[in-house]
C-alpha cells in the first residue's frame, strides 16, 4: 500500500450490484495458514501465495483445468451438514443450473 492507501499491485474490476457501482480488488498476493495436529502438539505453516493477474480478462472465470472439479453448490451443501447455504447462493450457482 502506498501513502494514499492504494495498492499498485492490485487489479481493480468495476461492476454493479443492487446498490450501484462497485470496485473489487483482486490481490496479486494472498496468505494461508495451515494448522495441523501431530500427536500431542500443533504444527503451523504460513504461506504467501502470488498470482499473475496480467492475463485475467474478467473478475472470475473458470478455466478448463478447474471444470472437472466443479460441483453443484447444493451437492456441496449436502456434504457439509453443519453449513447451510442461503437460497440466493443456491439459486445463483452457475454449475448447478
């Protein structure tokens, strides 16, 4: 971030929601922390992951290599009994149409 709070490495997409125009940033880096139990103690690992956004024409696009892993959100919902997706999410599922 620079002094103006801008992220020069972030790609910004403009769209519209129910409230009007929105700007969505997709970061060139993001983090993950994995925590696992090994016997009686925890093991933690932190990662900074980078992504090249230079060729991303859209906010989100499912590439061919990911399509084989796509499932209907309703099916995922059944696999996760403690999580219930809102109807709006189920209705907007692009794979489960």
